[in-house]
């Protein structure tokens, strides 16, 4: 155990840092001294916020269902939901070998795509305490969030936001801490990640890159699966190999390839949807007589 971790524990015992508040156990199997969070009635206690997407955030939009990014994340959503039907998967870590490969945006868009399904409650949690961005993407405050809950400053419900009118819940990173990895080693993290899947259909974690911090490696041992995000023209085969080898658990569900050329991707979907999406004149070609009758009726009405 590191000296920093020892110092954190001693500070908790002396009261210099507020220790995680022991919370009431859940169910008959819960131990009396169980410090895990009480998730009973959690969703009813979470505050609501409006959906405010930051300008140029590149988040998918449910009102534009035929755009290429929306289709790509629907495909990813379908594959994950199929895997879930075959094995118990509810919590996944989204990470990448190196920075600037699109992991945070991928995590946010996957959470949005999952939340578009009726009744599919989805929690997007920002566990990248070093460089959190989820709060910026959705235009919310960074705190209170995960670190505030882990340090016992707020209740779990206060660390979460519900996007009004959707199935999406957000858990920002919280106040900055100088010891992210030591904080993630607290048993509160394991208790929380064990119990959140009993409330949410999907718990999606954004985490730091694998080759630059040990955070994602630790989180992957506490979740059901890991998705690795790579960027075309940026990520090397060597970095992918080293990233996968660095994981303690062999629970990689797949690799999300980011950075495809916009022209090729968009032309494919534009061709498909322009060909198969009904247009106004299609109705005229299918029912020419009815359109003529309507035109005649409109002319009669105008004469009146």
C-alpha cells in the first residue's frame, strides 16, 4: 500500500478528511456494518435538470435519427444489448490506450443511444477524475459528483442528475482530488458499482487512458466489461496491444473505432436514407387520383 494511501487512511481516522458515511444496507443479505450506499428509492431522490448540450459537443441528437453518428451508436447499442441477453452485463468501462482518442465522447453518445430506448434507464458516470469532461458536454456543474460522494460530503442521490424527460442520468466527477487512484481504492467504489446495476439497466463509466493511469485498469476489475476506443490514424497497434495486456481482467467486450473519414461515412447513410425515406412526391406517384381530387377541393374552397 502506498504512503499516500496510508496518509489518507490516517487522515480519515483523525477526522482531517471526512470518512465515507456508513449507509444502511439493502436486503436481508446486507451486513450490519456494510458501508454501501442505500439505493432504495434512489431515482425518486435524484434532482432533475434540462438537457443542455454544449455547442459543438458532437453529441447525437434523437431528433435527427438518420444522421450517420446516430446509426453507428445504434449499432453499438444493439450489439451490447445482444451480449447482455447472453451474459450478465450491466456496467462497462469506456477507455482508450492514449489521450485524444474520443473515449469520453463515445461514452456520452453510447449512454444517449441506450437512453433512447423506452424504459432503458442509463447512468453515465465520469470516473476520469484527472481530466473530466462529461459535465462540460452536458452543461452541468462538475460538483457535487462522484468524489464528493466517496468522501462522504453528499448522499448518492445528490451526486446524480436526471435529464428531464429522458432515461439518462449523469454522475459528474465531482471536486478535484490530488489522489484519484487512492480514492478509487476505497471500498465505497466497489459497493457503489455493485449496487448501481440494480437500479440502472446500464452503468457506463468514462475513465482515464490505460497507458497513462492505472485508474481504468482498476475500474475494469469492478465492472462487467470494458470497451476500448481507438482512433484511425492515431492509435498504433503496439499501443492497443500494450493497453489490452495491461488489463488485469480479460473482459474486453470489443473495440470502438473512432475517426472514420466523414465523407465516406456520411455519403453511405445519405444514399441509403435518401433512397428509402418517403418523400412528398412519392405519395403523389402512389395516389395520383387522390391528389387531383384534393387539388380540386382546394380550388372549390378558394372560390368560396
